[in-house]
């Protein structure tokens, strides 16, 4: 087995399994633990905030093959194979919502498109992700899920892992549809839910629980081990609570395309922040959600925020016309992609930049990294991922401050002001293999 010793000036260590290897006096930065939530049979959901990550400086990791064998503070005992000067060694980033990237929309991408995305996402620090299919007619979603199931086994190991598919629609609210096509929205009948479940590797379903049959669908999906996320929803806080009672554990892109936090009419976002069972996705490009509201989210839902990109095919590309769910979107010179009527349609965000953006708001580095690593991993039942800890999968990213003078992607760095953030992946490992090494 190949062994690799990496010395880092700074690294983010997760305490739940690494505690024995770190001295007790290292600074700890973590969210308050949250009690495990009861879940119906079949739901594999780790309690949000169960782990505690913190910064160790300096430190080192020893990899044995695909796993992390040792994590420790201080200088390594021998000569390291890799010496990371500056920056932070973090777990590989995990993105639970990727519609497309690099010009390809995953719902109908050909094999070359899938390969391009899988091979290139490590450039953004992303070592695993969920391809996300937005609303389409059920037969089209079935076809896309079957294609995904067929492609997964043959995807290259030297790329970002595909952990399953996030199906965002078609069981959404007409009033909160955003860029989704209203004609294809429908109720989550038992038959429609069964059909999608049988078609392919469904990991997350975003739905509006207030639709007819919504709560039954939440129960069916949760029992089948699918993570149900409330999104594109006009539900009241009470209806979201009922969805959580039925097994829902996530909120899709908090504040976007959902009822909000009115103090006498609390909606999806209010319940998301208040309910310890729920973890919320957040698009931190500083355009989808204003910076101050991102800060509110991290403060109110400590350990329960997951950074997502909601990236569309326009991500990683120059301004121009691209495709989302079979219909055109335009990426302007600044700001997220939009439909012809001006509706925001996905993002052009990089997940490494999103981490930097929230750090720029004053969120602790370890908390920001957790929101893009350990928290999403635990949420989908993959606690072998998303942490630097002995026994964990050796997916890693070396993050460093972005050099704004060489950012060729314009709109991807947190378009409407980078809020002082700006982190970029400089090197990325998947399963212990170096899969990306950037310009230094
Ligand atoms: Zn959406």
C-alpha cells in the first residue's frame, strides 16, 4: 500500500475520531453539538453538528492507500513526501447540488460531458458531489436517472466521486418555482415517487411538502433511505415542521425560492433556522443571499448549514448562453446566470470560493470548511468522507488565498463582491491520489 506523508502549515482536523492524535491544547473552533434527531426507520442521517473540527497548526497527515492512517499536530517525525507551505489542508469539498459545470448540463450530458465534470471539479476542490436534475417530465427524469446509473460504474477514479443523484423537482410549488418550468410541476403521487426511486441512484429529493400527498412522499422516500429536502416551497413553518416529523432533514438553498422569515408569518426559512433536525443548503456567492443574511444563517443554525454551489452549465465558463434543464440561461459578465425573464437560474459559483466568501464574512475557518465537508457528508450518511481523521477516506484539498489577478472566471468568485474571501484549491487528492495541482 502506498504511504504518503503530508506536512501542512495549517490543517482542519475533525475531533470525533482524531481526538487521540491531537494535543488537548490546540485551538478548537466548532459549532455547539446538537442532539440526534429521531428519524423513521430506514433514514440514515447523522446528527448535524456531531463532530467538532478545529484548526491545527502546524500538523501532518499520513495516508495509507485510499485512507488516512494518522493525523497529528506538530512537525512529522520523518521527512514528509509533500510539504505544503502556506494555506490550509482541508477535507475534500462535497457539493450536494451541481446541475452542471464547464458547459455541460448533467441531466442530458453525454459521456464526454460527465467525464469533463468529474475530471475537472477537483480544480475547485470538490472531491465528491451529487449531480442534480431539475424539474422535467417524469419520463425524462427516469431516463436521466437510468443514464446516471449506467455511467457511474465507469467513471474515472482520478476525479470527483459521484455519490448519487439529487432530484430537484418536479414536486415543487408553482409559486416558488424559480427557474423551473411550471408545465412540468406535479403532485408527488405514490406512483410517481415509486417510479423515480426505481429508476436510479436517488440520494436527495427536493420537494414542496405542501403539495397534495407531500407528507406521504416524505415518509416513503425517507424510509427508502433518500434524504428529503424541502425546497421550492411556499410552506408555512408548521408545514415544514410536519415534513421534518415525517422524515425530511434538509432545506434546499435556504432563502431562495421559499417562504421566508416574516415575524408573524414564518415560512420555510424560519423553520429551517429554528428546527435542530434540519440542515440547510446555502448558495454563498453573495448574490443569491445577501452577505448579512448568510451571517444570520451561520449564527442561527450553527453546524446545520451546508454550502452548495447549485452550479449550472455556465459555471467555470465565460459569459454566454448555456442550458439548464433543457432551456437556455445567460451568464452575464457579473452575477449569476438568468433566464430570459431575469429569474436567477443556478449559479456560476465555485465551492472553494464559497468557503472563502463566508470566511470573509467572519465565519470561523473550521466552521466554513465543515459546512462544505463534514456536515454534508454526515447529512447523506457518508461519515467516512468529509473529515481529516484516522480511518476516513483520503480526499483532501489544499486551499490557499485566491490571487484575484489571475482569476479567469469572472463571475465565479462571488460575483457581487467577494466579501473579502477568496480561497482557491491549489492541490486536490481523491482516495490518496493527487488529481489536481494548480499553478503556484
Ligand atoms: Zn432550485
